[in-house]
C-alpha cells in the first residue's frame, strides 16, 4: 500500500490517500486540542501513544464482532484504515456523569448512570459541537433510521466490551465518543478510540487518566495515557 496525497487535516490527525480507493492512511500528530479547537498544544509522544492505543482497542473491538475501519499499524504514528464516508454525528455513551452532562443538568460529577445514557452531537467546531436528537439526525438526512439504530446498537456493544477491558486495568470507563461511517453501505466504526476521546478514572482514587488532564490544566497528560496503556498491556515501544 502506497501513501499518496494529503486528503484532510483534522485537529489531531491527518488523512492521506493510498493507491487503493478503499483505503486511507491516518497520521496521528502530537497536536492536542480542546474546546473545539480553541486551544491546541503539541504534546511529545502523544501521536505515537494514541496510534498504538487505538490499534489495540480496535483489534479488541473487531475480535468482539464490531465492524471497525482499522486494518493495521504502518509505523509508530500511522495506521492503514478503510476509507469511510463519515456520518457527521458523534455518538457519546456515558456510564458516569462528567463534562458537559454535569454542566447541562447540574448533576454531581461521578454519579453512576444506570442504565448508561446515549447522546448525539453534531460534528461542527464552529457551532461548538451542539447536542442534537434522533429526529434532527433523520430530518437533516445525516443518517437513516436503520443507520442510526445500528450506530446506537454498536455504541452500547463497544461499551460492554470496553467497560470490562478497563475494569481489568482498575479503571472506570466514565464516557466516550465514537464516530461511524459507511463502507460499501455498511455502518463501520471509524475515527479513533484513545484517551483523547473518552474519560477514564482510576477505580480507587478516581484520578483522571484522560484528556481532562489537558482540558483542566492538570499536567502529566501523555504520562497518564502511557499509564493507561501500561495497565491494558498496550506495547508502546
Ligand atoms: P462531553 O462531556 O464534553 O460532552 O464529552 C463526552 C465524551 O465525549 C468525553 O469523553 C469527550 C468526548 N468528546 C470528544 O472527544 N469530542 C467531542 O467533540 C465531544 C462532544 C465529546
Ligand atoms: N475534541 C474536541 C476539541 O478538540 C472537544 C474536546 O475534546 O474538548 O476541541
């Protein structure tokens, strides 16, 4: 597979075409963004850690029967993935209250959500990724009923698989964001799964081990990602 032209530059990753129309290469950069791109910093090693972390998680999800775009690691910071037509909606599953849910509803951070809850956000930085509902998704044609149902089903399946995985590393999977796309008509999990797009707390101390360390200026961001990787057995070098 030959890497060719830059197709798209996101806040933390770049996408390149290949000599095969069905595949693209994702390059994980060290850029770390928060608040819809209003704050961006370079964090040494983060691209490598997220690339390898994501490959590990995607392999676990694939083995559990979830269709994923990830094919294989190409280098420390690059992966080969299926080229999806992305659905411009973010799917968020929450097991504990945190972040925007706490701000929106005034509930206590850390309150367990039983059953877990599901939310949709429009992927639009200029609008601050506003929350949308299932009717918006249908009315604006972002996804069909069947596609939306499949995205929801797969989001909860990912939650079941990953809750257990992180629990074995003495961590709570507080919440996470997924992005899906279409590959030859099928809904497939795209984007990435890394501590950039989820919340992970140590089970005993409730220390934050995810991008909230960056958002809240707590420091030790990449060190926390490496700690999570170590607990799960992700090989980083
Ligand atoms: P929130 O509490 O800010 O709504 O975020 C919920 C989870 O989804 C949290 O783990 C961060 C993740 N997320 C992103 O990674 N990118 C986004 O654009 C949004 C809205 C959420
Ligand atoms: N990923 C989004 C951004 O970079 C939201 C966030 O993580 O705060 O702005």
